[in-house]
C-alpha cells in the first residue's frame, strides 16, 4: 500500500486500527477483547472479513460484528482521539441496526 499515490485528487485517508476504534467507541471493554474478535474472523469491514486487528478503518467504513446476543452494524463517522465517555463515543458512529419491533412484529400497535 503506497501513500504517495499517482492520483493527486486522492488525498491519503486518515485511519485507525480496527481494534482500537472498536475499543474507543466503547463496543468492547478492552482492546484485547476487540482484537480477539477480529482475529477470529467475526468482524466485517464493508462486507469483507477483517483478518487483522491492525487493519486500518476510517470515516465511511461500515462494520458488522456480534455484541452479546445481537449483530451490530455501524458506519464510522469519526475516529476519535481517546476513549471518552459514552455520549462522546456514540458520536463516533451511526447505528445502522434496524429498530427493534415492538409487540409481535406485525406492524405498529394501534390505539382503540
């Protein structure tokens, strides 16, 4: 991967290690847990399995990974500088998960 591309219109993209971003965004308690999930092949970046925790990710990338009993789908909005409080961490991504269905899942409830 070369940083001095031949196309001057393509500026180098700012990236961060995948495991570090998952930890900073507070999806995992430790970077080690995030790295273990990546190396097991359980994290996808833009639909492709990520093989290394050191893989660079940046704004616009879509991540798919298991968390607890759910599959999370998020789009990276920002990289962040630190592992801050939850409200700060939530600003690093857009949650693309479909909203949970209320009730039996047969449409929206009606008032009678």
